[in-house]
C-alpha cells in the first residue's frame, strides 16, 4: 500500500488534532508539496500546544511518509505519490451512484454467516423474534486500495438464493433482484464516526481515524425490509457532493438539490 494512504495517529488528543490539521493542510495545498514546514516553536504557538505535542504530530507525519526531516535544513512536505482519485457521490442521486460503484470496484469478503440479527437490525427490518439473517462483511477496493467497509444483513429466506461466492463477485442489489426481490424504496442516513479496531484493520488505517458512516434500510414493493446496510468510508478516498439550484420567488425562494438527466432517487 502507498505510504500516503497509511495513517499513524500519535498518542494524545492534542497531538492527534495537530496531526489531522497538518495533514489536511497538506491535502488542500496550504502546505505545498516540496515546501518547508514552519518550525516546531511556530507550530506550537499557532496550535496552542507544547513543542512536545508538535514533535509527536510531526513524528507521525514522518512515519506516514508525508514529511521529511533534513538535518540542518528543516522539515519538508514530501511530493505526493500517485494515489487513486477520491470517489465522489452526489447526495441527490446517491443510491444509483452507490450501485454503479459496486459494479466498477472490487470487493473482498471478510466474513459470511447466518444467525439472529442484532436488535437494532431486527427493529429496522421489522423482523420477528425468531427471524434469522445472513450477515456479510466486505471491504470494497479501488485500485487495490480499500476505501469502504460494508456490513449487510439480509433475511434468510431471501439470502438463501445466493451464496458466499456470489457476494464476493456480484453487487448485492443484483443478487436481491436475482432472488426475486422487487426493490422499491430505501431510507438512509449519513454521519461521521471513528474507526473501531476491526474496521481500521480492514481499511488499513489507524484506530480512531475519522470515517463517513452510512446506514441504509431497503424495502420491497410490499414494504418488507430486505436489506440493512452499515457502511464506513474513508474520507480521503470517498466524498459526498451536492449541486444546488436557487428556485422559487420572493420569501419562498430557496435551495433545492439538482438531479441530472437520467438520474433518479432510487435504484
């Protein structure tokens, strides 16, 4: 894996904050490639922390291959290696884009099992107390770099129509439709979270790294819950965007999402 894609969060909340802020400044060009970094004393003053804290943050950045310390010359931002361009999803048409993303990226199946669903999943899918679900955990990759961690729960009577090998090669929406499910609607929410140890290990990042979190419940034409998805995305490799148009007149004038030609809200 490219050094640029590694993360080595330092110990201590203040050092982590400085590390993430400096990393963002490198990503957006505030600290340009090849440029010299401000000295430790200046960084300590800017961020309101001690030089020890700054040194921890810089050591982590150096371990990630983002900066280079040159004796007698200072600390320099290293030239970026070639990395995958971040994938982008438009919030106004996210569902079809995520489906298309499933077709254009590769997946690695981590685990596959049948059993009782977690209580929150059972409630979301309106399952009976005796219901069983198929639980699959996958990592999706772009250019062999993991960018998302996906956990899906599907009722057993639906999941019985496909197997472990299918999940490793075919997007779940296709498998649901192949199983006779007529997908009709979905509700999803997007928030932020921190990487737990198992997710961090699968994505090749440090525990506590910030992630985008997406939860989705899919229903068929009869309103039956057919899939529960929990997805975590690396923000350096996936972002959400939205185009807006100003519509209406007078006091009722407001912003609305723009849905491009051929795009729909569902699958």
